[in-house]
């Protein structure tokens, strides 16, 4: 059984989930380095802005994947265990993500 996020603040991820998240983060990290290089080489502003938009989309995709996993594992397990405060925590996280 996976560790509950609310209780232990730790989650054991499957190898597949871990690899997927790390792959996304590595791609995002590469995109950020690319943007830095564009700035260093005085690239045209709109070209940089387009790349920043791509990074924002990649971060949103990362958030969606992580959030789905969190709901399917941590939140649902906590609800089964009667820890309904996890729903309140999720609502607060969603409010922050939607700013």
C-alpha cells in the first residue's frame, strides 16, 4: 500500500510514474536552459515568449499528471480511511494552482 500524502508527507511512486514525472521535468529543464540561451544570444522577444509559453504548457501538463496521481492514490485512500480533511487540502491546492 502507498503511503498517504496527508499523514506521512511522503509518497512511494511506481517506477512508471517516477520515470514519467522525471522525464517531463528533464524536458522542462532543457526548455528553460534553451530560453536562457536565447536571452544570452539576444533572441527576438516574441521568439522567447513563444518558448516561455511552451514551458508553461509543459508545467501545466506536469501538474495535471501529478494531480491525477495524487487524487487516485493519496486523496482516495485518505477518504477511505475517513480522513476527509484531505479534500480540504486538495481544494486549497487547486485554488493556488488556478490563480
